[in-house]
C-alpha cells in the first residue's frame, strides 16, 4: 500500500491527474504567487491537491509506471496495482482513517461517506515552493526600508534590502536630491517668455515669403522651339508614310479575267481563305514569284480561292499545274478548278 502512495506522489509531480483504479482520482491545481501585506512577504506559487471519488476509470499511468520500474508486463503491473488498491480500501474502511503520504488524509464518516482532507501547507511537502527550489521573498515598502522600519530577520533578507547607509541618511533627512544630477531653479514667468520667443523664431524662419521681388528673381519662362533636324526628320517620315499608303491603295488584284466572264475557265488554285481580307494579305506576300502577272482570286463558295494562272484551255491550265507540282516548292499542292460562267 505504501508503494502505491509513493507512486501516486511521483506521478503527480508530472501530471495534473492520477487515477487510482476503483478508488478515485487525485487532482493537482497550480496556484499563483501571493503577497501577504501584513508580513511584507511574497510567497512563491504552489500546488493544491484534491480528490474526486467519481473518477475511477483506469488511465494506465500507475500500471505503466509499475511496469517500467520493475521491468514487468503491463498485465502483471495491473494485477499489482489492483491488489494494493484492495489493501488500501480494506485499511481505510477498517480503521475509518488513512494517511495518504504528503497529499493529505482520508476518513470515513458514520454514514460510510469517504472524505479527503488536503495536507496543510508546509515548506517541505510536495507541491510547495521549496519543493521546486523557491522560497519566500521579503518585500517591505520603500518608505519602511528607507526609514529603517523593517528589520531583516535573516542574512538573505538583509541582502534584499537595497538601501545603503548614505541613501538612508538622505531619505531620513528628507533630501530628495541626487548627486548625479544638476538642479536649476526656473521661474514660471521666465519659462513662458522663453516659450514665446521660441515660437516667434519658428514662425519667422518657416513662414513662406511672397512678393514681386522673389518672383522676378526666381521665375523663368520657356519658349517651345523645334530643332531644324527634328523638323526635317518629321517631314521625311510623313512623306514615306504617304508614299506607302498610296502604293498600298493602288495595288489591286484580278478577281476574274475578262476572258472568263462569258465562258468556262480553268484556274490553278494555290490557296483558299475564309475572308477577303486574309486573301489580300496573302497575295501581298507573294512578291517575286514567276506568275506575278497572272495572280488573282475568285469567290469559291463561302471562301476565296487564290489562283496563279487562269485559262480557257484545260490542257494549258493542267500543264501549268503539273509544272508547279514538279517544282516541289510552296505551290506543290496546287489544284485545278473549273468554273462555269455566271448567268
């Protein structure tokens, strides 16, 4: 049973809740540091323990700790824990009271109700500040320390009280001056006059000046002048653009030879396009081809067919087509189109 109590204390140092199966759970609550004004001392934070008999489900913390410590299986450790819990319950209900180590004590009332009483605060107990290496701290008021109203009760407290003898004498004599500073007496009237002078100087320096004098000296005029070279380049560019526009406007293509208007005709087609604009753009790229003089285009259904040659004689048109195909160039896919005259 004592082993069970020791392991519960050990686990509570690491966890906030440890369940003793079929008995209850021990809970740990952290309390903040506190200052007791009557004692002029600051006490470190501590931990308060409580017990909840309603939490009995196994959390396996005790079993795992037993198994790790004794090098046994978890099943064997569970049997050991259960046996010690039974012993704990028998002792409690037989004697009606039980001390549970540093955590507190149990007692059973006449009605059979089990009550837990936490251990009173003690500096050597589990969960106290000294358990983690913390001690209380003297913190008298500054006036008490200065006037010597608080006396240290230990060498540690004496080191905390920071006033030296010189500071205490200054404090007790009522002097508030510090030797590290220079003090000057300034009258309120002089302070107001100095502030007014500073304000006037600021306005005098940063107020913008206006007048014809400054405008005459700091204003400048600019006249837009075009350089002769720039004018010449501009005129040359305009002439070039006009020439290109004229040549483009004067360039035209045959849509249908006059000889083919009244009779059937054969066309050597090299390309087809969906719009007339695309057709003309393609014709503009065909510069320097041998059949430049016979180039043209005709409507072909919903499209436009570009032809390289046209003739009423089928054999002549066929021979031209074969010649293009034998060249193995861009027009090797040329084909022959026969069009009847439109009525």
